[in-house]
């Protein structure tokens, strides 16, 4: 169970509770989750360009995903029908916990300031950085969460922008001052302040789900202090930079040592009762073939470390509800942890295996028996160029 909360199992809602060999639990919302062989996927609907859906479109989203983070008005008119279509469905209402889009509505003490007293804004969106340690602002975030829940009839709140990006002047327009010390925020103090804020929202909303965005990547997760602590007092946290960032060029890859931190993050999170929602974005001008290669690489990487506390999303673009037959891959239970074999990283499952080559050099891997690719081709060996991933099935 998550520290201080009773609902962490309620987010363990796709069937990999069985697929990855975890004993099914009875969540606070109802009976034990149904058993089926599916990969735990989720939808960050709040990243979509359009938030207007017909009833048929809303039902399609509900059938494709068991966890959706959405703008409060996106599915408001369809919630009942979506839950009928998918009784496992959990929808969380999006709100920006660390920033505000308006510079006029709140007391000046709620806004973050530089040493000269200037307000601070995000460079990409123009939102105002807020003073997340201000008790009155914390109470406002709690009130806003409750308002979203009342208006949307969703199952919980998602607090965006709670991570360390606010400490980087490449992301914001200035260095924020901690009013408690009169000095620039230390990274560790800021992460702990974010943890406190999201924990207060979790305590105030009781049996409603709370998830925060701020883990960033495996590198940030294992830093000191690591961003993984954001997940401790609540039901989960988002990893927005899994394997790559949206702005990376199609040919940009992390070195093996940094790539491996993303895999080890998933394993460490499972051992420490942390549920992580990973997303990989391919928002580039790459060809469809290159984007598909990015997907296979990120997907196989996820499978190397995934547990019943791991969720995955891949965005080719801002069509966040894109269906995929990859979620129905029946790999079965894992046969141990991942490791390096025959020059690539591999993890065996009852009905297949995931392989990733994060290096620059191509590797030919001889398989112990004939296996089938997700495209239906039978192979005895696979050629894996640098920075590729593959998922193979036994039959």
C-alpha cells in the first residue's frame, strides 16, 4: 500500500496483476480486477489538441484504456456510459498544481518571484509559477481539486507540473526565491515542498485518487533527492520523459547508462510501492517508419522493467486516444528480471520475451527456438540495429 493512503491498489487496474505474477487485490472501488493478458496502458488526454468527444468517441476511449487523465469537461457528459462500457475505468481530472494561467486572480504572495520581485513564467506556455509552499495556495489547490471532482464526476485529480523543471531557467524565466529562507530554492527543498502539497491534496480528498506529474525520468528519479518521493504520499506519479523527450530529434538516443536508469526506475518503484505512469512522445517530423521504430524501442524498454505498478503510453502526436493492438500482447508472467544476453538486454516471459539494443552497434541475436514477431513473422534469429527493441511471442 502507498504510504499514508489506502488506494494504491485501485490504480493497479489492468490485468498485468496476473500477467506479471502479482497476487490480485480487492481495490477500494469494488471487486478484484478481472484477469486477462493486457499491457497496462493509460491515456494522457489532457495533452490532446481537441477535448470535445461524441458519445461513440468517448466509449472508444473507455474501451481502449483503463486509466485516463482528462480535462474535467472532456468526458463530463459521458462518464456513466463510459463506466458501463468499462467497469474498470478510472478517470482523473487534470489541474496544473504548480502553475496558474492567470496573473490577476490571486494574492501576490501566492506567486513565485525572483530576487528582484519579478514573477516567473514558463517559457513554453506562459503560465505563472506559483509558490507551492504557501499554505493558502496549498488550500487553494485542494479546493480546486474538489471543484473539478464535483464538476466532472471523475474518480480523482491529476496535479501537473510538480517536479524539478521549475528550477531550470531553460524552462522558466527566472530563479525562484524560497520566502521561508530568502534564498533561491534548493532542488531538494522544492521537490519536498511538491511532495508535501500533493500529499495534502491526497489527505484532504480522502478516498479519491491523486496522481502527480514530476518524476521526469530515471535520471531524475535516482538523483539526490530523487523525484520518486512525489509518489509516496499519493496513488502514483507520472514519468513524462520516459526513454526520450518530445523535442529530441528522431536520431537522438540516451547513452546506455542513462537509458538503463529508466528500466531500473520501474523495478525500484515496484519494490517501494510506487505506481508510475510513463509516457514517451514522438512529436517530431520523423517518418511513420521511424516513429514505429521509436514505439518498439520504448515499448520493449518498458517491458524490461514493468510490474503491476507500471503504466505506459506512447504518443505519435496529440491524438492521445490512438488504439493499438500492442496492449493485447499475451506475454504472460515474467521469468525473472531483465539482464544482458547475447549483446542485448532481454527479459523472458511465459509466452515470449522483450529485447532491447540501446547501443550504437547492431547485434544479431540467435533465439533458443522459433518465435513470432508482433507482425506475425516466424524467426530463429533477429538482427537488431542500434537503438531498437523487439517483442517476440512463443506461438
